[in-house]
C-alpha cells in the first residue's frame, strides 16, 4: 500500500476513500498541533503548508493508483 511521508518522519497510509483520507490527514495535523504546544517550539512550517504538502502527495499517489480509489 502507498504511504504519504510527513516532514516529521511519520508515514500515513493512503486510504482508498478520500473522506477517510482527509480524516487521517487532519488527525495527523492535530497531533502536530498538540506536540508543538507541549514542547513549546515555534514551527518553521505552518500547518496550512503542511496540509498542502500532504494533500499534494495524496493527489500524486492517487493518480498513480486511481484504479482502487473511490471518490
């Protein structure tokens, strides 16, 4: 199964349902938010940019494996 790589090193499994994939990305971004608040470090990459980075990977991978994705 294809994976999306976050800049933090975590990998997100490409789920063949776009709504569920959106939930997976938003859940990961929420974890970034919590981690940032816990360790009180200013992120160099805003969450909006990170979201865009993850979605770009999603679209690129989904175009390569479009036969098994559902919209």
